[in-house]
């Protein structure tokens, strides 16, 4: 008699891992379970709506000729993008009234204007934007969307991620590079070229954090990712996803149902 072992990945539908979900598992395995396995809905916040709309506007800014990449054009693109998506179900009840929506729009534009204090979009054309990365690392399929990739004057690749949330103090910035280092690894695998640098561009600061990249770091990330994947497989097999409390719990959508906070 052959005993058929159930594949937990097939049962849970976990076929791919995004850099964000990998980061979730590292931060708190229970958070990973809520999001990636149980796929519990999370209420959309005004901050997420701002992030989505600002990303669309920044992405489209580079569709325009260099001479038209101005602050006013970016504001127009933001308004157009919001008009386009505000009817989606997830945004329907986001604002109490028109005044609240208007204030949100003004605050968003103020943040967007900060973009021009960090870089000048009239001095370069990106190599690629909104790049859909789907790469197989011998058993782990990683999927995610990369905001932007450029070539610098030395013809080296630079990876940039836009952030609309508040920039962390420099001493806490390193963990925020985790997902970008995964993208750098995927780019190396796909193009056979090691990116020179990854950048986190925080509109709310405004701040630009830069991290130089080399093959040694990417080899280490490759090992870390494989170890993380093995840990996820073990967690799936045993159905053990411990809750790991931290200051991030205050922003977690699942705090009300999290076992770590059940008796607090
Ligand atoms: S509340 Fe904290 S411990 Fe619980 S799932 Fe969220 S991040 Fe993890």
C-alpha cells in the first residue's frame, strides 16, 4: 500500500512567496499565517490608498517627456489616478465626507511635492518600472513588483522603492531593506548582473536611504531565503505559526484576534 502524503503547500495554495510575505514571516510567523495562508481581509486605510495612488502617479510621471516631469504634472497624475480607482469597492467607505477626502488629497500632494527634493526626474529615464518579478530559486518561486530600476552614469543598476509612510530613524532603517535585497537577488538571477545599490525613497521625511550591494550580500540573502522557506515548510507541516510580539503589533490589523493579545 502506498501512503500518499498531503502536500501542505498544495493544501494552502501557497505557490509563490513575495518579498513582503517573506518579511512578514521573519517579523511574525502568525502575521504571515493570517495574511498568506488564511488570507484574511484587512481594512484599507487612508495611508494605503495614498500609497497606491502615489505609486501610480510616480510610475506614470516617466511616461511623459522629460520637460513635462514637473510638480504640477505629478499632482495631475495623482488626481487622475485617484479618480480612476476611488470607485473600487475597497475605497468606498474610506472617508467620512467630501471634506475629509479633500484634506487627504491636499496632504497627499504635499507629500508628493517632497519627491522633487530627493531627485530630479528630468535628469534620467528609468530602465524599467513596475517590473513583475517571477523567479524560481530552485524550488522557491518568488513573485513581487519592483517599483523602479535605473542605470547610473557607470552603467550600473540601481533599484528604487517608493515609500509614502514615515521614514524610520537611520538606526532602524536596515530591516526595511530586506525586500529590496531579495529583489536585487532576483535581478542578478534574471540578468546575470549584480545591482550596485538599492534605495528606499521616503516621501514622508523626505529621506533617501541607500545601501550598496555586492555578491557576498546577495549570496547571503540567497541562503537566508532558502532557510526561511524551509522554516515556512516546517510551519506548514506542523501548523505552528508562533505570534511574535513587537512594537509593530500596534499597527497590525489582526491584533484583535491574535492569540498573543487574547488575555491582555
Ligand atoms: S498582533 Fe503582533 S504578534 Fe499578533 S499577529 Fe500581529 S504582529 Fe504578530
